C-alpha cells in the first residue's frame, strides 16, 4: 500500500515522457546507467523563427531585397515569411556493464514553412510553402565512464565524473525529406566528452564538449546540395545546477552553443558565407520527486540565443524534457 503513491508518480512521469518531449544531444547526460538498467529520456521543443540570415532575403528577392548581398547579418523575417518547427526526440539507453552503455536516439520533426525563393524560370521571386514531418535520421551510440573518483579534482566529487561517447547517424530519411530539410542525407558521427562533478551535496556542474563530423550528402535528383561536404561542427554545454527542498527541485542553467565550418560543393569549392554558429543561454527548472534526477524527473526550460548566424533563428526556444531509469 505504501508504494502506491510512488508508483502513481512513476506512471505520470512515464506518460509525460513518452507523450511529449527534443534534444540537440545524441548521447544523453553524464550519468552511468548501470549494468542491466534501462533509461528513457524524451524532449520536445517548439521553435518559431523570428529572424533569418540576410543572404536568404537577397537570394529570394535579388534587386528588390532591402539588404545588399554583402550585408551579412541576421534580420527580421520579411512580411509573409514564417517557419515553425516542433522537434520531438526519444532517447533509449541500456547498461551493458557498469560504466558502459549503448543508446539509440530518434528525433522526429514537424515543419511548417512559407517563404519566397528565386525562380530562374520566370526570373522573379515566387512563394514556397512546405508542410512535412518525419524522422531526422537515427543515432546509435556508445558511452563509457572513463573517470570516477569521489575525491576528485579540487576536492569535488567526480563519482559520475568524466564520460567519453561516440554516436553514429544512420541516414534513413527519404530523398523528399532531405530536400525539405528533414535529415541531412549524410552519414555523420559525433565524439563527445561529458562531465558531471558535484562541488557540494547540492551544487554541481553538468556539461559536454563535442566534435561533429557531418559528412557528404548523398546524390539526390534535383537537390542542389547533392555531393556537398557539410562543414564540421564543434559544440559545448556548460550548466551549473543547485538542488533544494530536500533535493526535490533543482535550477540548472548556463551557456550552450556551436560553431560550424564552411560547406563545400561536390567539386570541393567553399560555399560562400556557409560557416554558421549559434550561442545562447539555457535556464531550466527541474522537478525530481524521488530526490534524484535519474530516478525520474521533468524539466521546464527555455533557450535564449544571444549570437546567431543561421539560415533561420528564433527569439527563444521553450523546451520540456524528462527522463527515468529502471
């Protein structure tokens, strides 16, 4: 009888986790799953674009563009343009042995786009509308707890301290999905260094640094990016956290971002102004009813970009996420 309230909370967590929820990360957080244990994590983000790179306006409107070709800044979306994206991601991890786990990451995208593009046929800007949805490819991963020491660096607790991970992207998106910006059409991999030291019983650091090899886009008939070598990315996440009220709640936040090298066409020529970046601040409020994040918890968060150079960009991104281990 005493276990019923706990089981009810677990049921609510599983429902919320399975029913909603997105992630940039592909290998999860720096926690050891444990031999024979499963972990489910799920995130959802709603992204409404407010700005775009000025080159996108010039390429669509040419002489009618309010920005010259060399403007090179993020600008407000032109009147009538919009892009909304809902990203839902499900992550699964299994502990093969203590300190070593394998994982699967499935991001699903729903995209609604309306913008102008330049038509070579009629030599003027025409409207393009797109509504599509599908899996943004599938990632498989392996994660290893490389360093663990309760009395680690600077007197902090590194019991769940330093992880190394590798993830590989299986390009399963259809040709049409790739044309519509769902899936990259390339075989990619990520190398990730994750860390999670505790400074005190209630305060901690959680973060990662990663290298993302993006690969070459497969040949797709009628797709201008066929054969392109996508520029590699380097990213980071550095979150500070503090638990309170008997560790039932936590606040977590800090900088998060990435930079990308330039793309190259199939002949190896660099695509002008294709180096991109995005830097922002993430703030999350976490409910962990069992006093530990991994036993079941839910986050409500928001990412606020402060420096962007991307094709499209939002003003902020609300995020819901949850995880549970059993």
